[in-house]
C-alpha cells in the first residue's frame, strides 16, 4: 500500500521545500493567524464586542477588527499589552 501524503505536505514540498525565506514567511503567517485567533477568542470569551473592547483599550473598533484579521501583520507589543490588561490577562512572549 502506498504511503498517503497530506495536502499540507504536498504544498510544503512544492512551495516551501528547504527555502529559509519561505519557511520564515510561513512561520510569520502562522503567528499572525494565531494572534488573530487568540484575540478573537479572548474577546468573545469575555463577552465583548469589538467596539466594547476598543473602548476599554482606548482605540477604535476598526483597529480591533484589523488585529483580529489573520492577514494583518502590524501587531505591536504595546497594543497587545493594552488588550491583555483590558481583558485581565497576562501577556507573555517566548522565542524558540
């Protein structure tokens, strides 16, 4: 029986391979998606709309909307810290 290959593996082999720039790009996109999902999940878990969180943070709803968009790559540490404080969360950053 032939080994099954997932679609992700096929795409990785076709487009990323061992290219360091492409690997870095994929890692950055994953991080953006993870941050967007985390912010959305924490906000909805707190029962807040984007507008309500924006008011707590001192910004606009459109800024919160951008931060929750996985295509956005302008996350600042200061804004993430403000959001964490507004949601009574602790922001932690790690590098590996």
